[in-house]
């Protein structure tokens, strides 16, 4: 292992002729003109931390100088300068012993020609093979002070920078002579609980990491987990007290069914989607989506689990034994000497909380999430008290996450609780989101940071996250914010947080993650200096141009004035593309439209010019490779995205208002066989899903509606030959939603008559799919040269809007075979992700829209109209109008389709008939500020107890116009009320 390599022979000769040097000087020359003068000395039995340190030191000095330093355990090894890594007999003689340090402390100390790189190492011994990451120092509950001393030395003394996990993201200046300044520096990171970076793009990054690269990256960025980390962890109680798990390892855990430990009120809802539990209870529609937080036995259960782990055991289904395959005797969470112990308990990632009497009435003076947060922290506090009762020293760590980020003012949290706050700080350019999260953060820090470990879970996301997960995988303009994140991390660390972990898409946001990890390790660093160094070190002469690009993007991305102004009208009620946005969360803001309002053509051009400059200026192969990683990993997507968005804008111009109004049909009782399809409306020819061009398929979709059902008839001539493709590769899918957003209802049918019915919902940033029952009547008929099916769906099972005017919909035909691009749809979505293309779906307008008295307003205000019982009215009630006043009743038409309609009002009056006496009824257009249609109605025609149909039309109507009923043509003494039952719009068939 520690062979003397051949250049050492040269070294021995060389330094013998030089004599002593530099002992009195402030600088020590490790390698001169490519000749090593230094040996790395390890102890007899080094820790893995020290051993790894020696190998890393040797590796980087060789990269810098070309010289390979010997690693030796021989105290007499001939070398002029000795670097001791970890402790050994010689360091003990010099008064330095690993055991004298605490926590993660590391020391870099110069003494004459001796350099000591030493620190507190956990007793983790074993041979390290530099090529095999499985032999590297252990990650969890393991301190690596000696290795950290080496990194400290490499960074501060030798100028090495570990900017990222890829080999060429590490920088240094190659030189034949390496001299280092003498220092005496002892360092301990104040964030002693954990520092962790999770790359969320592990499975889809263009630059995947090998296990070794990942392990080196974690060590070089000084990531660690010593105590207090937490994630969702409530599984074992299901295996013990809900039912026998499917897994043979977990099934024996079942003791007895205790339903009241779990959330009440979700029986039969099939609402739990967590894969760990779903896999173990696959067909259980009663599986509760949460725990009961108020049941003292639930708290007792987890208090006990915490004590078991504290005592060195574990629980099948508990932390790090989710599959139950590990023996309960094994210690999975060793206690770190000198550090507290917290067992992670975080409820399910679901906002379906328990509805039992106690849970729903706790903290009655609080509302919404604030109440939920108090209920949750009362629960966690009860667990912590139970744990301490069982086992003094045992504590509980938990999250303050979305619904529970609110500081629980009414709960006195015991001291043995550690809290990790989840902050979506990447979206803090949004003033409403920032204010809301910062307010809660400040409360937690002010009230709790001195009493317990308060730690952070941050999210280093960018528009790429939203593009990928929320808006159909469009190619996006990037979002950079290294300077902003630097300021935020300075603030967090100066507030005394004890741990930090983050999620990141490394390919997009590696610099932001690097700045954060650096400051988390050493909060005294200056982020601006870190960033300046990054650009100069990584890109050489092109550093300035690259830095300007980051500045340009950060200034645009982090400026709320570049986002739709209506999002910021009320800072307490943040908005996003889907309307009101939960301020405790930050994703799903960067829709394609919003993103490309930032990546303007002008900004793209400016950045392209800077890139041209940078491309000329990068010199070394490493600089060129880093530049190419930026282009391939980030900028190519922006280039493609801008072009695709421009094409879409053009296409959307051609294809907007894809809409259909089903033909009105006499009531057919939900039987599609009774529909006269020759009179039904047609969707028109379907297009290619990908690009909106003409599709050769012979597909026809016809639609009709009666007062209770929507009817569809699909025919396809010469469909491809059936093969044994899976359902989803040969089917027609129908999607319906109220607006172009979730929830989205899906009905899918295959040629063999199989069907699937689902609803897609968004919950805590995860799309959940559940079974749905359209209660539809379905008839399919497939023969070799044609496929035909008919469907009748009750209107009440469709996501029509409140007045049943319209809904969003699209229909897709997926064909078997290799060419996925041969897909057809009614409205093209310009992508293969049907759900993600929702913003391009069409609209289905109902042929008949009825406005009942519940939609009437008083005068021109939005004040609801009083209505009165009226046995002759269609629904038993009618609006009542003082006929001596004008504009007494209005009724907004809502988001109807702009088209020609026949309009019918059902109206009567108790005024006596009189020649020439009229009242007026009309339609007003607030945009054009004019009356769109008006009809004087002779009182004699509508006088009496019966409502009379008054027709006017055809009238061209647009969204948001409204009906009004005006006053009599002259004042009437005596009875003067006008009663309005309803208005009905009948769309005229289009020519
Ligand atoms: Zn409950």
C-alpha cells in the first residue's frame, strides 16, 4: 500500500544536497520544480478519516505539481518536510491527539518542518482503497476531523476548490513548485447537527455521478449527519396496529387492530397514496391517510419507538428499517458522543388530517393551518414527553412543513424536540411567499432557537423544477440566484440554526448549492468572494462574461416586477398561475408563459452575445469542458425553449378557441342509443398531438347533451390491427377539468372495451391519482375495420363550472407501435405529456345554460338578490323586482362562449294590465358600455300568476355581459312587483 514510488529515490538525493530550509520562514515548500520534498505520515493504525485524508492530499498535490508524495507509517522515513495526517506516536509527542478534540473539530498546525493535519475522528478503522468508495469513511454518525483538516489545508494553503461533484469541477493552479504559508488554525462548524445536499435530479441529470464521485463530493463538501435529521416516518404503527402487511418481513409485526390511533373520517375514500403503505395494503380503501394526533396512545407508541432506537435497537417499519428486513437488535442510530439524540417523527406527506371529535375541536380559537400546526406540535410534544419518560435523553425531531410551518403559539414544546423548518427560499423573489415564510421563520428563531436545535430544510429549485413537474416539461429559461442565496444563508447561519439540508437539481443550480454548503460549513465566509472565485477559477478569462450572465439572470428572475402584477395585489394572499397560492410553498409558479416573460428575446440575445465572448476566452481543456457543461446542461434548453415557445405562440394564434357545443337533444335518460347522432355536433378533424398539423386518421367524435347527460360517440375507420399492446398504448383518453388545472378527470377506453376512470389531484406538490366513478353508460363496438363506442356521462359527474356553462376538455388517441408521434388529439398539446399540456386543451360549452334566481344580483352591485317562494317558478323561487325602479335585477352571464344565442326570460307581474304600460328586460355589455339587446314587454302579456316566456334573439353575446330587468314605462300605484323565474340561453347552431 505505501510503496516508495520511483520519484522518491530522486527526492532523497535531491534534498540531501539542499540542506535545511524554511524552518524559520513563514512559507514551506512542499514540492520544488516537480521534485517532492515532503512525506505524508500516518499513524500505525490510522482512522479511515486520516487514511482518506492522506490519499486526498497525495492526489491533489500530484495534480497540482505532478509530484507524488509518499504516504508512510514509518516515523523514520527520510523526508525534509513531514505532513502528519491524524494522530501517531510523533503527533502525541508533539502534544496532539485525535482524542483531545471534540465533535468535528479540525486543526491545521505548522511547527518547523512539520505540518499537523488532525482532528476528532470517530473510531472508524479499516483500510481505505482510494478507488473503492465502499471503503471510504462512514457517512452517518461519524466525525472526520483529520480529513477536514486536509480539506482545510488543500483549500486555504494550496488553493484547491471543490466547486462541484464532477471531476473537472474541482479547480487548482498547476505549478511545479508548491509553497504554502504557515498557519495555526482550529475550526469547528457551528452547524453541528447535519449539513446535507440531496440531488433531486439524480435519475435524470445529463451528468450522472458514479458512486465514487458522489462519495467524494459528500466528503469534500463536508456533508454530515450527526443528529436531528428527519423525514416522514410513521409507517411502523400501521404494520403493528392497522393490519397485516403484505411484506413477509412486516406481516409478523401485526399485534392488534386499533383504528383510533389513525386519522378518522376517510373510510372507503382510498385516499392514501404513499407507496410504502400502498404496497403493503394494496386493496384497502380504508387505509387512513394520517395518524390521529390527539390520541395519547398514538403518542405513547412513537415515544416508545424513540426510546427503542435510543437504546441501540430498532423497529421493523421504523426509521431506516422501512422494509423490515433488518434485525431489531441492530443499532441503526448510534449516539454521537457529546451530541443530543432525536428520533425522527414526521406525519405523512398529506393534508388529510384526522377528523375525530378531539382532533377537530382542539384549539377552537384558531383557524386553518395555524390550528393544524398547533395540533401537530401538541402531538409531537406528547411523543417527546413519552420518550423522555421511557428513556431520559431520548428526544424527537420533526418538520415544520407547509401546513405546519406556522409557529404553534399555543403549545409549550418540551426541550427534547428538534424542529426542522422547510423553507422554499428559491421562491423568495415572490414578496408574498417571502413575507409569509419569513414571519414564521422569525417566530421560530426568536422563541425557540435558544431552547432547542432549530434546523432548516431548504429547496434550491429553479424554473426547471416547475417546467418538469408542473407544466408539461417545456424547455425553460433558467433561474440563477447565487448572490441572493448567499445573503440568505448568511442570515440563517447568523441566527444560530444548528443544521441545514437542501434539495437541489445539481445540473441547474450547482453554484447555488455550493455557496450554501460553504456557508453552512463556515458561516464566516463572504459569499460574494466565494462567487467571484468560482467564476475566475472555473472559466479563467471567460469568468467575467459568465458572471455577467448569472447577474443578468438573477436580476431578472429575482425581480417580482417581471411577474404578472395581479399576483402581488395583496401581499397576504399570494397568487400564481393557478390563482391563490399557498404562501408556505413555492413551486408551480413558473408556467411557460411566466418563464418566457423573463427569458425575453432581448435578454436571450444579450446572453448569447456574452456566451460568444466567453467561448472565445475559455482556454484550458477544463475551462472548455465547464463551459460546455453550462451549454449542454442549461443553455441549450433555453435556446430550444425560446424557439418552441415562439412557435407555440404562433400556433396558438391559429388554434385558440378550440371549442365545441354539443347539440341540444330531448331528454334521452342517459341512453346513448336513443340519441339522433345525425344532428349531433362534431369536434371536427383531430390533429397531430405533437405539432397541430393534419392527422390522417379517420376519427369522428360527435357530441350531444340533454338536461342531465353529456353524450359522446366515437368512430374510427380502419384503426390499426389490434396487437397485444398494453392498455395505455392503444386507447382513447378523455380529460375533463373545470379550468386548465388540476383536479383533472380522466376516462380511458381501449378497443377491447376495457375502461379506466381516474382523477388526478395535486397535494403537497405531488400529483395523486385516485379511482373515480363517472357513473357513465358505455357501449363499445369494435370490428376489424372500425371501432365505435358511445358514452353517456351524467352532467353532475363532470367538472362543469358553477353555472354549468362550460368545462375544459381534450381527447387523445394513442396508437400501438413504435412511433409515439402518431398520436392524434382534438386540441393539440405540442408534447407527449397529455396531462402536462392542459393549458392547451379545448372547451366544451353547454348548449343550454340556465340562470336561476340564485345567480341574480341586486341592481348593478354584486349583492345577492332577495328571492321569494313562488309555486309557479321552475324551482319554486323567483327574484322579485320593484317595477317602479330601474335596473333592479341583474344576472351576469359568466364565461360563456362568444356566439349567437336565443334568449328566453321567464317573467310575470302582479301589476294590473294597462294599455301602453311596459316593463323592460335587456342585456348589457359592460365592456362596450352599451345595451346589447332590449325588449319592451307589455305588462298585459305577463300579468298574472303564471310565468310567461319572453324571447329575444338571436343576440350575439360575450362573456361577462349581464341580463337586467328595468322598471315600468311609468309609475304604477298599487301592486307593482315583477317576478323573474329564470333566464335560458340556447346557443344557435353555427353555420
Ligand atoms: Zn384524531
